[in-house]
């Protein structure tokens, strides 16, 4: 989602079947809100009341989100060379 949003290719993120029935501007706004909600620094994430306000007021300007935090893990085994994997921190925490 971050890559598509930051590159301005929101329509590529949307399922082709939904492209004709969805407003790309609305999808882009929802993606931006979602990215704001997963910011690494909790102090920069919107509160739920702010999210409700953003959802209800399409003329309200939204802050520009920063790239989500990613974690890198190096795994090794006796039969292979080290491998570097990246995944969102949210998927690494319970």
C-alpha cells in the first residue's frame, strides 16, 4: 500500500473489478488514513475520534504519512547462506 500510495499509483492497488465502481480519490484518502494509523511513532498516529472526523469530512486536509517502519531479520541455516527478510513490524508482534 505504501509503495502504491507514495508513487501515486493508487489505481494499481485497487482490484480491477472495483476500479470502475470506486472513486480513486476516496481510495487514496482511505489509504492515506490507513498509513497514518500505522505510523511507527504512536504520537503521530491519529486518535480514533480524529479518524472518525477524517472519515466524515472529505474536505479536511490529511497529514502526509511517513514510510511505515520495517524490520529486517537475518536467518541462517547450515545448508544455506544468510538470507535477509523484510516484513512489517506489525506482523512480528502479537
